């Protein structure tokens, strides 16, 4: 096994790249700033800094929407530039393993495969792996055992709830609700209640600093927005209670989906899940006391982890490096799409 192996997790908000040669995870915003519609002006964190601030000549876009690729050509170009500039391993002839959501079509999965297989990098091999499987392996769990594992991955655009056993998915549900939907709920609530228009980044900061799965957060935060009545920018101090009121419906939607999956879970697997607990991952799982909320709703212990947004990419490299997990990845080279 050569060292030029890369694990790729293309999220809606962030792209995570694990380079085996350096043993490091590169984590940047999955954002592209374009001029003249197809020329890359900036990418990653630099492009995200321009979001909601760029002039008309610069278009800031997110090439992955709802967990699937929405802008194939520009994303492919950005990835090549990003990998060439930030990784020390050889790209030509390298092996890539890419995480894909479960409940997407074969055509959408093939887009992830072609992103690398048909690129100028000329890789030796491209493998795909379903995200919940990679998530579980990244958490250090042995998915090959006949034991039920429940993973709730709360991303930017989607929430993936899965039950895994014997290296495969027993049950899975992909909700089109995640961190971005929560941000939008905060924007809508603040506008309706305080006549204050705030931006997406401000809403995200409020979610990260004041957001809580259960009521009772007394912290406050000063935000700047535009007053609907006067049209002028103003400062306003908002509390954690405001954010809780804004996001509680979104969190209840996720809770209801978790309960639905648990209701469908075979009794023997349900016993394993009660014994081991539910694992929550993804960037939006960082919301304060979210584990407490899920625990109250389900009556089952909730397991959290450090760096939850990096679980998938850590699992990918373990799958491609460890012989006992290698069979969990698959190639689309032999599949013919009709």
C-alpha cells in the first residue's frame, strides 16, 4: 500500500481531505468565488469570507447542495487546485476514497466517482463508501460484528439517521434538514419578533454561541442587523432563549425521525442500541446540550465525540488501509447506468 492515499468527504459546508502521506486532515469551507461565471477567483475559507460581502462581479457559490454535487465542473477544478497546493503526496496514480450519502440515486453517486476518476489527476483507483459506515469506523466501532449501531449525522443541509449491522445499512433516513435550515429559522424568527434582518453568518454565530437543545441558556450576544422599520443598521442584544425558540421545531423534527427509525428497528438490534447508546456526529451536533435533548426524547444514552465533523474522513482512511474494512468500499467502474 503506497502512502499517496486520500480520503475525501465533500460536505455541503466543509470539505475534509485526509492525506495519508502527511497523516493530516485538511478542513476548509466548500465554497467557490467565481468571476465571469466560470473562472475561479478564490476557494475554501478565502471564498467563504467573501460570502454576503462580494460585489456583483464576484459570485460566491456552494458546489454541493443537499449532500449532492450541484456544480460538477467548478468543484472538480477547485479540488485539483486545492489538492495540488495543500498536499505533499503524489496525486497522479494516487488512490481516492470518497464518502457518499446513502439515500441518493446511482447517477448522483456516479458524479462523486467521476469527480476524481475522470479528472486530470489520473488516479490509480477511486472507491466510494457510504457515509454512515465511514462514520461508524471513524468512531472506532467494528461495523463487521452482528451488533446494532445507530448513528445520527447532523450536517449542514442534511441529517442522516442510520442503523448499521454486519457492515451494512439495516435502516436509513436522509432528512433535508440540518445546520443551514436551523440558521434560516433563526433569521426568520429574529426578523418576525424584533424587526431585525440578520445575515447567514450572524445566524450561524448565534447558533454556535447561544444554541441549546434544552431551554435555560441565559447567555446573551450582541448582533448587528438592519432595522426593518427605519432601514438603518442597529445593534441588538439577543439571548439564548430567543435562539431556542427559533430552533426548537427543527430539533423536534430530527427527534421525531430518530423515534421513527427506532420504531422500525428489529428488537435484537434495538437491544444492542439501548446497550451501546446512540452516536451523534456531524458539525451541527456541537449544539449545546443536544445530547441531553435526544436522551430525554428516546430514553437511550447519547454518545458524543471530539471533532464530530471529521469522523467520516477518519473512517475513510481506516477503511482503505485496514484489510478487514476494505470490503466496505466499492467502485462504480463496473456499473453501467441505463
